[in-house]
């Protein structure tokens, strides 16, 4: 038999380092082509023309088309072919060693070392790489794979590597194929066959290719630096990993907490402290993918972890917790690629089952405390163009945000500043609320708060109570944090208010004044959507409202709460018992809520007096007297509204004993009448609007009831 080695390799280059990494890959490919050519040349199944075409595809670079006079039997040339293959491998190894000594990076050799591939496994890898190197080589591979007894990749690799026909000619064939299949599936083969495109790209581009970010992201040390928050947590984790001596058993570090609280950042910082990369794999990709494709992506991320010699981070693993078998499969597979696996889950995830049988450490991350939040806000505010001074404590008191939400607010605000210049408080607040995602709209309606203190006609004592309530939000950081009340109060740190008074006396307006003054959104809870006749449903709905409110940092406004806060009754049946439970549950949720809750009632006497001690402020809204009504009349019309000089506010306040809500309705109706007439608002328009409002309320008004302006009704 003619020697194959001399036709595929330049013996004069033996022991010389490779000029380029591509030359190294070419030698690996040539070794595979050599055995393919020899194997095809030993076949004679009557399809001479087909075999000849395939032989030409694998023919040696020297251009020799026929190295055999006639197709020999495999057994006849097996010894010679194996010797030539050994020579080729020895040639490649010698040149590889010379290149490595020189300091060259050879991707194939690196992959071999990282995955600890044997000669057979490396041969299988190169064989699977051939179509990516030269698409024409797929044809001879496909031809030889037909009829494979086991996985096509492993079966063909074993037959070619040992130059054997199959199980009959190779002792231990099935064991060898099984072991190769398992290792290849872990290191470089896709489940459906073929090489992982990431491994192929890494080799063919000699390590320059980057992983597709749709599969996973690679964090490189040096991008973070010392964290403004939780640096001590990262150092604790890094110290624990560094001191871990169980090298052959995976350590799972479960970081629990709400989204955006800094779990991913802490994992990356831990990797940075250890000077290794982190590969971030998002388990949410499972939602829109077949399980086979999901696990294929996880294997690619795991291989990347080995390639970069880093740690694997499984983000949002809790999305899979409804499928315990899938979770176990994910953790088992991740542990085969990374000695340390970070597992990031939601705060309330129960991890007892997946933790069983594993070295499992849990660490919970809470939303930053106010002092930490103030520090984060100060850091971001320094980078923003501000039109007025903004106190970081003010933002921290209003918004119970995660670090990600604070950073997101700053990014959004910076974009707003590019379009409209320096930022004021209101635009910063808008940027903050853009970071909030909630479902309050299912049970509540957003109220746009535009009223201010000067529009609110209320007694000074009542106004002072409202201002005190606002101060409880503004100065939380002082009283609770600096003055130590945080440690004394387990709950009840929110602000609850009950506004009691007849309809139209300004209860809703007062709530809007508070919301506008603090710059906090207000949602009016629709009690018809919350209170249910079914036992337990009301509590369930209230729980959802308060949970969503926690996410969004809003004022919850319960209008006309008599239906829930009525006096407790003697329990005579299940209905009475359930009503009392609903009342107690609402008050409990109010005490647990750290934000502001406002309730209104038209009849304070209907509220059980025992409830008042659990409410921060009870403010009575009296029916306005003549002086108060005059103030309301004078302030009801906007500055832009054209008013006739003859408006008699003294008469209106004295003549009509009505509440502020009715005055508002009259003013709006009169304005539309004036607009229709193309005139300024006059007493004629107002008197006619009064008549409509009284009729709407069912009050019978005689002409003389309008006094000196009754003539305007003609």
C-alpha cells in the first residue's frame, strides 16, 4: 500500500511551530480526510461513480487521485492505515507542542485541554467540525453514517478512528461508543447531532468569536469595581468560594430576592473578586422554547463557562419551579460545567426540593433600606442635570425601589433631559414611575392630582393634620432611621387617613392635594370590584391591591368605605362573621403597608370607634359655612377664565347653602354657558347653573329663593 501520510503532510515541517492557527486546524482536517479517503477506497458496493466522487472530495492536497490499484479489504490495509494515522497525529502533536512553547494560542488544543479530550474524542470533534470547515465534506460523512448502529457521530468516529467495520471487528465496541457519545454530548455535540455552532466558531476563529447574547451573556472581570451596595456580600461569597476545598462537588449559591435588587450584580462582582468571568443564562428563555432547545442552549452556556474558565449564573430559575423534574435537570446539567453555580430566584421561592442532595447555600437580598437607598439616589442625582435642588432622601422616602429601578430612573431622566433640558422634581417623579410595573388597574383607577393647598378650603386645624401626614413621608429617614424608631415599630410605619364629612366637602380634593404635594400617584380603589359576596374573595382582592401598591409606591384611595368599615355586629350567621373578618383584614393590610392609605366616609358615626386607634389621622370635613363658601366661590374659577365684574360672591355664599362639590359643578356649567354665548362668566350664567344643580339634587327652588338676582331667570 502507498503511504498516505506523505500525501497529506509535509514531513519537512515536523516539529516546526505552526505559522498560523489556521494551519493547525488544516492539519487536523487533513488527518480526518486521510482516514475518510482510505475508508472510502476500501468500499465497493457497486456504486463506483458515487464512491469515486466521494473519494475525490477527500483526496489528498497533492492532487493524487488514486492511491490504491483496486479497492482493498479493510483488514488488508488496516495496519498500514493506522500507522499512517499515528504518524499524522505524532506530526500534529510535535508541531502543536512547538507552537505552545512559543506562546501561541491554538483553539483546538485549548478546547482539548478544557474538556480533557482523549485522542478518540478529539478525533470525533474534528470529524464533526469538517462540514463547518468545508461544506463539501458533509457528503462523504453522510454517506458513511448511514446504517450506524448507535449515535451517528460516535459510531462513525469509532469506526474511522480504529479503521474497523463495526462491532464485529472491534472488541468493546459498544462500550467505547457509549462512553464517546456521553463525552461528546457534554463537550461539543448537539442533542440532535452535529457540532455545537459555538464550539465550531470558537475553533475556526481561533477563540475570537463571541457567544450569541441570545443564548447567554459573558461578564468579564474589570467592568464593575467596588459596589455602592452589598460589596460586603460579594466579598463574603468570594471568600467562601476561595476557601472551598471540595473541588469535585458543585457548590450551588442561591441568591433570593425581588427582581432588580442586585443579585446578578452581586454574582458578577463575586466572580470579579475571584478574577474569573461569569456566564449569565436566563431561564426565562424556556417559556418560548421547546425543552430540547432550552437544554441545548443551557449546554452551550455551560460549554462557554468551561471555555472562559468561569462560573455559571442561572437567572430566574423560579420560572421553572412548576416543573420540578426540569429544575433538577437544569441544576444537574449546570453542575457538570461549573464548580460553582449561582442560582437566582424570587424572594418567596421554596427551594427545599431542588436543594436536596446538593451543597446548597442560600442568601436573601432585600430591597435596600432607606439609608442605602439614599446613597444610591445621591450617586445617580450627581450625574443628572437638575433645574432645582433635589433631596435624595425625598426620593428614597417616596419610592421603595430596588437598585435596578433607581438606576433605570436615572437613565430615563437623562433621556428626558436631552429632549427638554434640566430636570425638575415632577419630571424626576415621572421618570421614577416609568420604572414601575403593576396591575392596580384591575381594581383601581389612576387619579390625576392637580389640586394645591391654596385651592383647599378647610379649617386650619384640619390642614395642619394633612401637612403632618405629608411630613410623615418626607421625614421617614430622620425619625425611623436616624432617631431609631425603625427598631421600635415592627409595622404601622405607613400613613393611614380617614376623611369624614358630608358629600362635596372636599374629601377627594384633599387627597389629591396630598398626592400633588408629595409627588406621588394616587389610585382610587373601586370597591365594587373588591368587595365580593363570596367568602374569602374580598380578602383575596384586597391582598392583591396592597401587593401591587407595594410595587408601585402609590397612595391608595378608598372612597365611601362605610361598606367595609361599618360597626362590627354581633355574629349571628356566617355573613356577619365574614363582614367582621373583611374589616379586620383591611385594617391589617393598612398597618402593614408602608405607603399612604386614604379612606373617606360620609357618616363618621357609622364607623366603629375601635377602628380609630388603628388609623393615623381622622380628619373631619365640616359642611362649609358662608365664609368658607365665599372662599370656594372665589377660588373655583381658573385665572384664565374671563369673569364679569358684577360677580357677587357675597350673595352666592350667603344665598345658597351648598357644598364645595356643588359649587364646582355650578362653576363648570356656567363656564360652558358663557363660552356658548361668547361672553365672560356673569351672574346670569351662574344663577341659571344654580337652578340646574338644585333640580339635579331634587331641591324645589322658588323664584324668591334667588333673592335680588331672581330676575335673571326670566
